[in-house]
C-alpha cells in the first residue's frame, strides 16, 4: 500500500498531514507537495516564524546546578520522618515552593 504522504496531495490533504510530518522530524521541504506548492511553502514559513517567536517568549531556563541535590535531600528528609508535619517544598529551591497553579488564574 502506498503511503499517502508520498502521493500527490491537495493543499488540504497536505496541511492535514503537517502536524504528523512536523512531529516526525522529517525535512518537510523535501516532500513532493512542498516542491510544487508555493502556498504551502509560504504557510510553512509562517508557521516556522510563529514557532520561533513562541520559543523566544518562553526562553529555556536552566535550573540551578544543585536543584536535584536539594530535591533528593528533601525527599530523604521526608522519608526519614513520615509523621513529621513538614512540607518538603520548604527544603528545596524557592521556585518549587510556589503552590501549583491550574492555569485558570
């Protein structure tokens, strides 16, 4: 059976496959449809621009080098005194002390 990603596709069919193609990591620009369709090449360029802008809005923040040590220490402390009424978050990095949010704030 022929893979529909390798056949001649309409723009609608190709665009429906875009999430799968992007997620697979293949070079979308090598797809036969992209070689022949200015509209979909323009769409992909716009999507790449949007994705880059989104990455810049939320830059990757590296955790402190000792964060895992602090987490491990807090877990050990919690395990050693299971009846202790201590919140393990008191022993770890301040970023993790904040209460979790639901995103509806």
